C-alpha cells in the first residue's frame, strides 16, 4: 500500500513543492490550504501525472473548529498518515515592536504556532495508535536567531523550534520520528505575503544572491523522511551559500 503524507499550506511554495515530490515518490496525499481552486488544480495534475490518490481539505489552520472537523471527516483508511508536514506559516510586516500591528501579531501566532498545534493534536494520536509516523515541522533561521524588526515572527519560529523538541521527547516511546527543517532565505510567496502584496519590495529581498527555492526545501524534507527506520534527524538548518546566518550575507553589487 502506498504511504500517506499530509501537507499543510500546499497551495504554493514549499508545500506545493513537497506535494509534487511526494507524489512522484508514490505517496498518496492529503493536501490542505485556504485556496480551493489551487488545491483542485494541483491535485488534478498530480493524479494524472503520478496516478496517486489525493484528498483535498480547504481549511485555515488558525481555526481549531475547521481543523478538527475536516481532519476528523477523513475516511478511516486515510487516517493512517505516515508523514505530517507542518508547513503552513507566514510572516506579516517588518516593524519595530513599538510600531507593530497587533493584527499582524495575531495572524502570525495563530498560524505559525496555534495552527501547527491544532493539526498536530489531531494527527499525532493516529500515529501514536499505530506506533508509526514522522512529523516534519517547518521552522526558520528566525527560530535560531532574532533579527531587528522580526520580533514576533522570530518568536513564533522559536516556538516551533521548542515545540519540535517537545514533540520529539513526548513521542519518543511510540517510535514516532520528529524533525525540524529551518530554512534561510527561500524565494517563494513569503516576502510578498510579509509585505502584503508589495512585489517590488519583496523582490528586493532576493537581489544580489542566489536564494534557496521551494524545491530545495522539499528535497531536504524528502531526505529526512527517507532515512532508515532507526535514524531520526532532529533538525537541519538549510541556507543559501550566500547566507551564513540571519545577519551574514554575501551579495553581489
């Protein structure tokens, strides 16, 4: 029987790249996101290309009610999830703390922390029951370092880092693997979302160097998932060659 991967935030970027890669590896998929049309187009393409089975769930991970209702409604055979990729996440704004938009703060905390928890709370008991599974949490270099004007976003990714370690400990008796992947600069919708559709400002983030792309992180996730059964990679920090840390860059003029 093909394995099952559940990927949150599968409508673009790293989530979409993971869906494509895991489908190519013959995984059946549960894809979640807020944009139904994108989920439908992606699932149609992957079914046709790779002949895998796909369930799509339109939901916002910030809503505990939506997460619980949609995931619980899956047919029983689809609850045998082998891999959960907690990918859904975002950044909003780039303001100093004294000028921060509290609505942006709520969006980041509700998505990056509470959303990850809501999904994990539903799926992890399925894994515990089977004593099998792998949870991959998408962190960030922002979860390892704190940079100017990144205050709340960095705090949410530090939370993901800590939650990843807590999950690893709590799920240890059940043989469940837990991994955090912490990327540096990845050119996706991330900066466009952070700057609320200002594409010009978003593009400037990636000028002067070769950033990571979504497929780089999908390949990294596939690497950690495909290790032998006795191997668990607790965490990986993945950077472009031109970036050594949150503050250290080599950019061409």
